[in-house]
């Protein structure tokens, strides 16, 4: 049988490409063979024998106790005891009594109590301040008399400010003041909804007469007092 050649097939078409690939492969294998190195493996170790340390014997030492030295012998007693007569005179110490005789004068020093300027509230003071006109009232009824005279004074001197009336301002003003140790009215303070109402309340309280001061344990003291004054338009 005779083989037939195909004219369209060219066997030398890619021969140069295959040559280059083969050459590169041979060069790579040669390079790897040249660069390949081998190292000798050396292992070294030292063995530790543990059993030798365990078998080591420790010598037993014994502390020798030395006995304490014997105590010194007591001194020899004297053979002859001499008796010496007490011829020296001993001065006696006389201790005088600190008690005083009845004839001595005993000085009595009186210590006066010092009272500071303290404020005693009207509700707890022993002797309330006496409003003029309440002098002849019983002591138990002087608080009520004080309140009645205070209300009469406010009604008598009350004037509604014209500016507050025009603006329709009304409300309650709380007034605080102190009745001093001489009976005068001091330290007037106000708190209300309007300055005009506060000013009128201060004017009313400032016109209070001098009073008999309040007393605590028989001594005059300062007595703070507070009262509300109501301003109401009709």
C-alpha cells in the first residue's frame, strides 16, 4: 500500500517554536542541577543523669551543746557582826495641813453669765414684747393682745397705693421685722408681688410705737416677728 502525502500539511511550520521551548527546558534543568546543594546533618546532645543527683547522700551534722559555766560561789559571810549605835539625829519633816480654819475669810467669786445677742422667736419666748395698751393684761393673754393691737394698727394706717389701684395690682406682702432689746422696730424686710405694695407695707410697720422688749430668763432679747398684709381691690 503506498502512502499518500497531503500537500497542505507543513511539518516544519512550528519547528522553531518547539526548538526554543526545548532549549529553555534544558537550560532550566541544568541550572537546577548546578544550584542543588546537600548539607551534612550533625546531631549533638548531652545526656543528663538524674539518678546521680537523687542518690547523693547528705551528711548528718550534729550540734554539740556546751554546758553553761557553773555559777560563781557566794561571798563568804562575815564572822563577826558589829552592832553600831544610832547616834545621829534625824530631822522630822512636818507636813502642814491645807485645811483652813473657821476664822479665815473665804472669798466667794460670783461668775456672771454672759448672754449673747440671740434672737428668740415670738412663739417660744418666755415673756413676749408688750404692745402699748397691753400692760395691764395677764401674762397668759399678752400674745393675743399683741396680735389684736397689731391688726388695729395695720387697719388704722392702711392706704392702698394709687399706682397699684390704677394698674390693678393686688396680693399679699409678707413683712418680717425685729423688736430690739430696747423695744424699737428694726430690720424691716418685705416680700410681695409689687414694689409699691412692699413700700406701703414697710411704711405701716415703720410707724409702730416702741414696745416693752421681750425677755428670756429675765433678760431682754431680740424678738423676730412676721405678719402678712393683704392688698385686695374691691
